[in-house]
C-alpha cells in the first residue's frame, strides 16, 4: 500500500504535466543517482537558465527531485523513492481482482526490473 497522499500525488503529477519539466525529470532519471549540475541540464535541454531554475524548483517542491551542493555547483538528481511512491499510488488499486486489466502494466514493470537487475540495482533502497 502506498503511503503517498492524494494531494501529494496531485502536486507531483502537476509538476510533470508540463513538457519542459517532464523533459527535466526524464533526463535526471536517466542520469542516475549522480545527477547533473543545473547548468548542464539547461544546456542539454537548450533551456534558458531562469526557465530551468523555475522548472527545477517546481520539481523539487513536488519531491520528485533533490539537490545537493558540490562546490559552487548545485547537482540535481531524481528522487527514486518518491518516484516509486508515485507509481505505487497510481497502480495501488489497478487490478481490482482482474489481472488482465494490468497485464500491460506488469510487462512494463517486468522490463524495468530486468533493467535494474542488469545494472545491478535490483533490491537496492532508493
């Protein structure tokens, strides 16, 4: 059972309901736990710094990403724990006793688990 509340889920989904912020989040998910500096994110997505700053702040307030200082840089990374909670919240009542309803979702999850196992991350806490 998910511990995420409906208002928190709405906030996270609202943060992702903008193309530029979704691009930022997906880039950070791909970057892994090491994350990326704000300037590098802006460069890769060809986004002005002030626009990127706003996008990062919204994603951080929704708890989907986190930041840390590294010298003069701010490094952003996806919060995989919060992301997992959001996914759990969304599929919590998925099947309602009918496995055929979620078979496509099960395939997606199976692919993600396979990817995690291949990368040596299966079973790690995020």
